[in-house]
């Protein structure tokens, strides 16, 4: 397959990524054009050993990171709340966050794109999460009946700079805590200690106030049925810490009016 056939399908998504990095569509497109020109001059910039999407973003990242000015924060521009927030993240963590949270790469793929080890990529994602939490730090309610899992989630959330306001094990506890504590984020399991449903608990909570919700469950198939609106944020158990960090940061990052607009939980 020709290089143009490999790169061409990735360009609309790469332009989106370039805009988020550079701060404007015109600047982002200019970097994409620069990458294409570089590939014409030196096709070896494209690693054919990688999956085509990874190879395309890797070639772009090589061009982007070769310029010293991209090691500094970009010029601020008047964009959406999410766009302004991404400007507040330092360069490499910003790339790691956008690759995983916006472009949908796995941690392994993002590490390939940035030519970092998985451990280094994990640190970048963690750094991005902390920097985002500086902008949108909040209190978190955990709805989880397994103590060890609840402790793991609490540790991850606190590591990102958020506070855990409570841990509920049943639907009734979850609703009572939420109404009393008004958290800024909810992490919810589906099947709870007394046989009640975390999904029902969340629906009850959302009747009182809007809040972003992340479902963390061993039974994702119960939510991904296509028969009802599906959750925006869903993590399957057993989970990886990097995934939880990325999705927590993503949910708050894109919730421009957290706690004031209807949450798309389920």
C-alpha cells in the first residue's frame, strides 16, 4: 500500500489533534502540511512497522517536538473552556493526555507515538491529570462495595489532587451521601453489596443535581446494549490505573460546567 493511502485516512483526525496542540486551526494545519512535506522528502519518517494510525501520529510528533518553541506553552487564544484548559497543561503531558483522552489511543499506542517507554507515558498521563486537577479539582463520591477496589480508586483520585468525600456500598447510601455532600464527580459500580444497582443510584442522584459520572464495572455489557442512552464514561474491571486517571481527568476536563448542566451518565 502506498504511503499516501496509509496516511490519507488519518488526516482529519490528525488535524483535530494538531489544532488542540497548536491552539488554532491554521497553525495546526500548517504543522500537518509540514509533516506531509517531510514525508515526501524522507519517507523513512513513517515507521511501516507500526499500525498506520500510530505511524502517522508518530511522524507528526517527530516534526512537532523537533521545534524548540513547542516545548513552551502555546499562545493563548479565545476558544472553548476545554480548549483553554488544555493550554494549561505542559507540552509532553498535554500530548499524552490528548492522545489517550481525545484521540482514543491506548497507553501502549500513545507510548509508541511519543517514542517513550510505557512507564514514561504513565508518568506523563499522571502529570497531565495533576495539572488538570489544579484547574478543576473537586470532591469525588465512590459507589463501590468491594473495600480493596474502593481503596484503590481512592488512592488514584487523591493522587490526581481530588478529595474523596465518601464511599457508598448500597444504592440508599449513595443517594443519601450524594444529596448531603454534593460531589463534583461520581465513580459508580453497577452491582452493589445488598443486590441494589449503582445505575439506579446514579439515576436517583441525577434527579437532584447534575454531576459527571464514570461507571467502573465488571459487567459493561449491561450498559452497552444500544437499548438506552449509553454512558459517556465507562471503565471495565479489572482496570488499569492509567485508564482511571485518564478517564477521571477527561470527564472533568470536558465538563465545562460541571454540576450545572445535565450529565450524560446513562
